[in-house]
């Protein structure tokens, strides 16, 4: 099975080209990191994979779990097991995480033709996973992301990931705006979730996150394409001398 | 806005009304038009005492000299008062049926279809219902049980016969018939509605509720409700309304008066779901409603909660006159307008007594081509020492063709009064929809979730049995496919 294969993907927004013959392959269970300077197209890649309609795909192919991903709309991609941990999770006043996530997980289960979760089993699952991430029951009662600190928002993203149980998780600069303690809590959550069936695409600017989650591959991205691939030592090189060598 | 969003929104805008059926039943109607004769006819039908008829005729004379209020942000053709039936009753309603065995099965079926069973064993536990069909009350449930506590819950026509002293004392005491043309009109021709009296220190053990149904064509419904909570008593009351789907406009002009004496509390909730007209703005109910509560005694409290989803035109300002010291007035409102609906709704809080407090939470949601206006008037009279008001007014726009307006008036004659006003206007934003959809929810589910979240502060004020219903109604008002 082809897990994720992106082939010569070209993407633009308002006529401006952002991804330029972009290629990558990710197998089941692999952790990939993409590093690059601001404006190189990292976040565009994350949002195009999630199906954000602001971007225009000009050409190229994306296969996810043997299916053409570009044929699916946002929610269909999510139901198929693609999860995007947002760089800036949006506030939704008045909407509580419980009905929100319960509806989400059930739409995914329904899509997989599995039995849906009733209120009680969902509440148990939510409480258990929240506890593991150090999220208090008080916090679960608040509206989604509303008035949350940066660290709280990111922890909430990880909580949602752990419940929805995606096969592919994309982290869009999850480390941005986090202090060392918050980063530790978030990465512990990710590491606990890792297993040979899950794949990750970590988009980041700095090496720090990669000290906690060791990627199998590191790619350097510039001007809308990958310019170099290697292992973790590539990240160390960038940390030492920046992106100008690429 | 992307195409998918606009497609989904168009789908919402083509929402279908579930209660649009007509009950085929012979009804008795005098000829169209308004004059002294028709008022005498109504009064005679209801076997009213002379004082009642005189009161009506007096109000009619006032009405003749008045013009309809023009200040609202509403556009509709001038109402031809001579082209309306003022009375319509299913045949055989000379006397109100004693029990359900005397009621035409078609009527019982109508209420079953509306989800309001009238057989007590099937009725929602803990809710007593008065069912009003066009101009008459069809049935009142749980009456006997309430009587044991001294609670009077019956139609207003019945109360005029059985409790004339209370009706005489309080009818028109909160809404003077000369207040404006709709209140004068209602006072002249009101047909039915509910009457509630809660005796001293009695906490009413169940929700009282009236369900209004307009069935007959070209007929106006003039509902009159009077609720009196005596010292130290408590009552929670709920009103629901629907009408058949027709392409002509129909008039509903209600007057509702609440009186809370010392330490009494009245909680009044409305779920208004009159036929709103079709997607081109044809047909629908003109809803001109005057609702006013008087906190007459010290420490009394009146709380209005309304969920307004229907009607072609809504003109409605449930208000509180805070006369007793330390009395409290509250107004919680959700108004949803879709297609070509127009709503001009809000409240009036008049602070007269010391330490009186009022709270206004208004949530307006506009979709389609609709116009949604919040209009509020908060005033503090000279003696209203240390009175305070808090107003929060939020508007949510869905789509690009609708409008939201906020018009607050504040008038203070007392320097110690404190007023707080917060207002916001927002659009459901693409980022929120994207976020929800990335978690696997469809466009419709996401909009419904966000709107329900937006209204939550108000919906949670509704009695529990109805909060769930109201939440569903909110979703249905937004969606074409659900329900």
C-alpha cells in the first residue's frame, strides 16, 4: 500500500506559486520532519494536504492510503485518518470540546463502518486521555481554545489527536509559542501516541522540537521544494549555521 | 467566500417548515372586517359580562384614533384591517368541551402532529398545557391537580367568568390599551389566551404552557394572556406557536401581561415558530406582540426568555417595569432570521424602584436576505437609586446578503445608576469552519455547532424539557436536510 506519496505538486495562492514540483514519500510508521525558513511553503504544504480551499492546486498528485487525496474534501480527508495540528488553533466561543469531539470521532467511526461511541464511553475516553496530558476537568468545560494560552491550545490539539486516532498527523509548527515546559508536555503526548502504524509529518522552524521527537528523516525545504534530505544530523547542521547553505 | 460555503448557505436558506399543514375542519367565522358589531359578536360568543364588553368597545374607540407605530426597522405593506377575520372557531365550540372525549378528534390529531399530546398520560411529565386553536382554547391539561394548590390555570375567556375580580383588577394594568395601536386593537378583539393565578407562597410544581395554533385562512389571532404571581409565589410558563404554510400574510397581535407581587417570581419562556414565509418571502405571519411584566412588589423578579425563529415580520419587545425596590428584570433572546424574514425585537427595562437590577442578553443570527434588529430601551427614573443594568448584544451573520442592527436607547434621570453595554457583531468565519471540518464534521454540522454555541447563554435559561427542543429548532432553522 502507498501510505503517502506526493508527486510533482504545484500549488499557488492568488496567482503566486508556492509549492514547486514538490515530492515526498512517507511510509507507515515513519516520522518525517520538514524544516525551512519563513515563507518556504511549509505551512502551505500542511494546509493543502488538509484540503484548505484557499489554495489552488495547479498540478501534481497526492496518494493517501491508495486513494487520490485531492479528490476528497476537508472532512472526508479527516475521516480517512488525516489530522492537522494547527499552528494557530482557532477559538470557537460557546462550543464545548465534548459534543464537538464526540461528533468528530463518530463521523470517523461511521466512515470506517465501525460502531459509534455512546455518551458514556466517549466521556470515559476523553477523561482518560485528558488526564494523561495533564488537562484538568475544569479546562474540558471551557469553550474550544477560547481564552487558552498558547501551551493550552497545543495540548488541546494533542488531546484531539489522541481521541481521533489518525494514521497521519501533520504538526504545523506545533512548537511555536511554547516554552520549554509546554514543549515537554506536548512532545510527551506525541511520543506516547507513536506506534508502528502511525506516521507523522512534523513541520518546524527550529531543531528544539526534534530533540524530543526523534524523526527518521529530516528534509530541508526552500522555495517550495525539498532541497536536501537526511537524518537528524541535518537538523543539527541547520541549528549551527542556518539555512543559507541550502 | 468559497463555493462550498455558499452552496451550504443556500441550502440552509431553502429550509422547509415542518408545521405547515392545514387541519380540514369546519369553522365558524363571522364576516371579515372590524366594527362594533364584530366586537359585540365576540363578546357575546364568549358570554362575557357587560363590563368586559364595554371595556372592549372603549378600546376600539381608542384604536380608531391611532396609527400603527412606524419607527421599527421593518418594511411591509399597510395592514388592511377590514380584510381580516377576527373570530374563527371550530364548529360546535359554543361551550368549551369538558374533557377530551368532547373534542373533535381532528383537533387532538393536530396537536399530536405538532408534538403536543393533549391526553394527560401522554403529556410531557411535569408540564400542563392550554391549547389554543385560532380563537378558542381547546383543552387545558392537569387543571384538577393544579386546583388543589389553589392555582388557577385556564383560558382567559373562562377566567372572565370564574375570576372576574382578578381580571378586572389586572387586565390592562400593565399594558394600557391606549399604549399603541396594536395593544388597543388586541384589547378590543382579543379572543383567547391563558390566565394564570398563583396564590401566596405557592411554588407552582409544574411548567405551565400554552400552545397557539393559527389554522383558518385570513384570520387574525389576538391572544391575550394574563399571569399573576401573588406574594412569595413562583411560576414558570412556556408558550409555543405554529401556523400552516400559506402564501398570504396573517396577523398575530398578542398582548401578554405579567404581574409579580412582593417576593414573587415569574419565568416566561417563548419558542416562537410561526410560519416564516417561503424562500422568496411570500406569506408568513406578521407578529406584533406586546409583552410586558410589572415587578410590582419588593424583591420580585420577572424573567423573559425567547427563541424567535418564525414569522415573516416580528415586532416584539418583552419588557419589565421594575417598580418594587430590589426587583429584578431579565431578558434572554435568540432571534434567527432567514430568507426574507424581518425581526425588530428587543426589550424595555424601566427602573423605578431602588436597587432594581436588569440584565439583557440578546443573540441575533441573520441568514439569507433577512434583516435582524435589536432594539433596547433602558431607563432609570428619578428614584431608582443604585439601579443597574447589564446589556450584552451579539449578532452573528451567516452569508453576505443579510443585515444585523443594534439600536440601544439609554435614559437615566438618576446619577447613581450604573449601565453596562456590550455589543459585538461577527460572522461565522472560514477559519472556524475549516477547523471543525478538519476534525471530520460536515459544513452543516459545523455551522449548527457554532450557532448553538453562540446561543448557549440564552438556551440554557429555558426549562430543561424545552432546552433540547429549542436547540433542535435552532439547528432546523439553519438547515435544509436535518430533521
